[in-house]
């Protein structure tokens, strides 16, 4: 995967903030594009709830790794259609509307990933970022596994998923 700008959902921002991995993620994707509903969910509502990881998300924006984007009228219309037809939240729908143009999007919700595939968008899980980093030669196997495990803990990932990604990492070297 090239160093592209990819739209990402709130889970992505929260998971990366919780494990302090924005710098590591920046070695995989050039920037995470954040639509309004995702920002509202991850940052504004996070601040209201007193979540400490909001500071890391705001810092990633200051550093230029996160870029907030407004949706065009066409993107808003598409997001509303996706939300209605696929029973998705507004944030995931906005991410997929942006992903339609790019062809990829970072989403962690299973329904959002299945919807992305149905729409011809390649879903990328936050848990898969260590694999991408390893594939582009940024991480060795040990470091990729360590990052995967940190992310898996905060994502409350199923063991079978983590083991499958671990096998993929081990097979990549």
C-alpha cells in the first residue's frame, strides 16, 4: 500500500491515541482524513466525557497527520444513502463516502467493512496497520507483532483475529 491519505473512523483515532501510535501509523499512511461526524465522536464527545486520549488526537492534527475534511454536497448525499441502506452510523458512512473516491478506507466495524467491500472500497483495519508497516520495510517482525498486540488490547480484538494477523506477519518475512 502506498503512502496515501485515507479516511478513518473514530475507532481508528481512539485506538491509535490509546497506544500512542500516531507516529508509527504515519509511516504507513500519509494522513488520516477525518470527516465531521468522526471528529465530533472521537474528539468533541471524548472531551465532554473527559477522555484523556483526546489530547493525542488533537496533537496528531497539529502535527499534520490528521486532517479534518468537510464533505461536499455529493459526499453528504452518498453518506446519508449508505447510512440508510446499510444501517451504519453517520461517522462510518461519511468515511465510506470519502473512501468511494480513494478506493480505500480505515474502518474497524464489521458491518462497515462488509459495506465497504460491497461498495468496491478496500477496508483497512487499524489492526492491519502493523502488517502494512512491515510490508513497506519500516518494521521488523518483532516490532510489527508488538504494535499489533498493543492495538489488539485497546480494540478488544478476538484472539482468532489477532492470531490470523500474527500468522500473516510471520509469513511476510
